[in-house]
C-alpha cells in the first residue's frame, strides 16, 4: 500500500491502541495545556489513580522545569517499556484511522490518523517543504522535549496537521462509510473533552484516501507553492521529532534512513475547512511585573501608541477585575496585532529577567489569571481568519509564535494512539 504512494508525505502507520483498560482513564489532554493550572493535572492524577493511562507516558509542560524532571523522564520511559511488555497495546499494521471527535460545544471534528515523513517537514521560516510550521519555533523549547523523546520506545501524538481542502473530498466522505469499517473505540473523554470515536479504514478506503491526497499534492505544487500540510497544533512536538530523527541519521548509514522508525511521526490530519475548526486567539499573561510600568513601557516602545481604542492594532488588557482598558498602536509595522504585541514583549522580557509570559487559551482564563495576582497583566488578542493561514505561511513565512489556537484547551487533541519509534 505505502509503496504506491512513495512520494506522499502522509502514510499509513503501525498504530498501537491501548487494550483491556478503561479508555476514559487512559486518554488525557495534550501535555502543553493548562501550564499555569497545576490543579488541573492534579485532578487528572487523582481521577486516574493506579489505572493504566497515557498520563504515565507523558510529561506535562508544567513539570518540565521541576526539580525531579530527569527522574520523571526515566519513569516515563520505564512505563512505556512495561506497557509494551505487558501487552497493553494492540498493534494495527499499515493502518489509517478515521476519527470523529464531538467537542464540548457539540460540534464534530473529523480527522485522519497516520504518519508523516519528517523528511518532508521543515520548521524554518521561508521553508519550501510540503509540511511547514505555522508559527515561529522557540528553539529553547526543543531540548527539554528531546530529553523526553530521545530514549522513548514509543510516541503518543498531539500533533494536528491542516490540509487546505475546500471541496472536502479527502476526509469528510468517510463519515458516510463508517459501517464498512471496524469501530476501534467509542467513549467519553474526561475534563470536558467531549466524546471520541474511531474506525479502521479498509484497504479500499485507504487506497481511496491516499489517492485523494496524492491528487491534492499535485494541485498544491501548482497553486500553493507545494504546501500540502500546515501544522495546526503541536509544532514544537513535531520539531522535537524532527530533531531526534536528525540525530539518529547522524548515527546511521544513509542507506538505512528510509527504514528508521524515527523518520516518521504519528499525527492527525484535519481539513482546514472543517466546520468545527474555529481559530481562537492565544492571549498573553505577563507575570512578575508592575502593571503600570509594563503598560508605560509598551507606550514608550511604540511612539504611535495611544490610550484607548482607535485605528490600528488595538491591544485590550486586564490588570484586575476593576482595571481594564486598551492601548492602540496607530501605525503598526507588523501584519497582525499579535506580532505588534509580541515584538514588544520579546524585548521587554529580555530586559526584565523576573518577568515571564504565559500563553493562554481562552479570554476568561487569561482575565482570571490576571485578576488573581497583583503582578500580572493579561493582553487579549483578536482571532485570525483561518482562510488567511495558508496564504500567509506561503507569502510571509511563519506567523508570530502562538498566534492562534484551534479551540479551547479542552478541545485539544487527547492522547490515545501510539507508535513504536525504536526497534
């Protein structure tokens, strides 16, 4: 099957599915969520208890700088090996999985799970690869993730790739053919995660989907500068997989590179035009600052800045429940308000070591974090139109980091499937 689509960067994979366990307890949200809410992860910990769970196979980002991170990573790798030995997984060879995720809002997001070829992925700005990042990659965030992945025997993905399929010919037609497929799972997700169902594609449907992707690939080479997939979620995880693969290549003869398990990364492909996809802004909450001084610094950074609303890039802010307002940059040089704000914050944080920025999904959550502390300011950003995504990536390179998010934190991909990345 795969050889027929040798030059397609998305392929069937040998997918591991947990078996003989409570999937509601197994499946947990992406590790880069709720980084400022340790109580969320504690609730998940209490709920999972001693049950088999993907929670034992990941390291929440809120723990990346913890005092026992090296021990935590060793324990994660040990748990992965133990789950493999215990037969915790069922392996589906050369497979694609069709997924329907009913979100907390009631909308249904449709996706296709398989593996992408990391040779076709480049996160550098201005890349001409078939798979590209949509936001700037923060290189300092890669090494701690490499530490988690480099010795891991398996991967659990939260990467979501977007395909620009306005005619909805690749994924959506599968919804009417689920009776032809084996249902693999059907259960509720914890913590407002909604509900998820998955089906194993038949050989006929695999060939049909891959042919549709191949046709799309031919068209984007003509019309979209060869951009087949844009990373919608999990860019730093995919960049980490790329880094680990490049390291493995350095220790392997070139003729063996095509067979390296680390050459591929499991992910979910979703149509950019899926009705459930709503581009949500990612807000900024700055901690460790004197709020008035921070706002004055923003005004001084941009000579065209004015207090209040106006023409230009409007940056609403919240200090506490009684102090809210707006600053407008009337002559912005960045394309988007997020770029205007981020340019200031990058310089400010570099000059103020005690200050830090957290990137928050959801305006209410951002406001609440600012209201809970005297040393915090929340900046609320407007949404970006999803139709702008592919043209912007093609013509301007990557967007400012953390420009948009697809849905609220509880809508993010939950860990469920896995794949072996070491022989």
